């Protein structure tokens, strides 16, 4: 597999970071969903395995993950929007 003539060997640093940022934006919903599924692994009240997790802790965890997902989404959006605006000016 040969590379086409005139194509750069490496990506520019700004372009590489922007692509990784967009990968993070695409991966964020799946990551939040995975963290939302964690309470399903916690022991229930009738389980002989261990002490049950109170519902108040589980709800705080779920809403904390939800809030963290929103904050991360906002931060990634601001950073990528700034990058897109800079590229549009160039």
C-alpha cells in the first residue's frame, strides 16, 4: 500500500487534535451510557452477596453521571466550535 504523491506523512498538530476532539464528541454518549449502566451491577436488597446500595445513592450517581455528561458535552462543544471558527477565518 503506497501513499499518494504529495500527501503529508504526518497530520498537522491542530488537525490531529481536532480529529481526536471530534472522536471524543462521538464517543461521549456511549461513555455516559456505560456509566449509567453501572448501578445495574450493584447488589440488590435481597442479595446474599453484600450490603445493598441505598436508592438515594443510586439516584445521586445517575444524576451525577447525567450532569457530568452535559458539562463534558458543553466543554467539548465550545472547544470544537472555537476550532471550527479559527479554521473558517484562515
